[in-house]
C-alpha cells in the first residue's frame, strides 16, 4: 500500500517534469493565437496554471520563493506597460492607437509584430494576476481556517467533562 509521502514525492517529480512543457505550450498558444484559437489571454492562463501547479506540489512557501508578491505586482504592471507601449509607438509613428500599419516596416510584418507585442503584454499580465489571485485566495482560506481553529480552542467553547 502506498504511503502519503510516496504520493507527495510522486507529485513533486511529475510536476517538475510537466511544468516546463506546460510553460512551453503556453508560449505555443501565444505564438499561434493569430492563426487559430489562442493568444495572450489563453497563454497567460496556461502559464499561470503552471506556477499554481508548482505551488500545489511544493507548498506556498516554496512557491513564494519562486514568485514573490513583489514579482507578481511588478509583472502585472509590466504587461500593461508593454501593451500600452505598443499603442504609444503607433501614435509616435503617426497612426492611431494600435494602428500597426504606421510602423516603418513592411505592412504585414508591422501588423504581426504589433500584435505579438500586445499579446505578450496580455500574457504577462494575465499570468501574474492569476497567480496573485491564487495566492490571495489561499491566504484567505488559511486565515479562515486558523480563526475557526482558534475559536474552537477557546475555553468558552470547550465542553467541561
């Protein structure tokens, strides 16, 4: 019969093997978003899911070593700045916001590079926000569990024998 420790070790080993492939798939979804289903949002969800899998397999403390709250906060903003930066570059080039055809490149190439820039910004933001939501939800659950546990242990709630 398998012990609990064996399951935990197996989860860690399998997660370490799968996470790089999950992350690679998120970049595939990002890169092929203009050809079919996918793009920055879907790629960001998949990338964020790989980080959440790491936290579930190795614990919140190890997860915070990998992705700190400061890291998440910065990357949430960086993604938005990348998105906005592409739009501002279009304005500087003389076009409307996100009018990629005004870039001083071949029309087709300018459109693809502009779209990829926007999609990369979306992917960064979505993955950072997703992991932030996960950590915040996990923390709230821990706080609720701890407060209920303390309440049960208060002398007024203990039954006398």
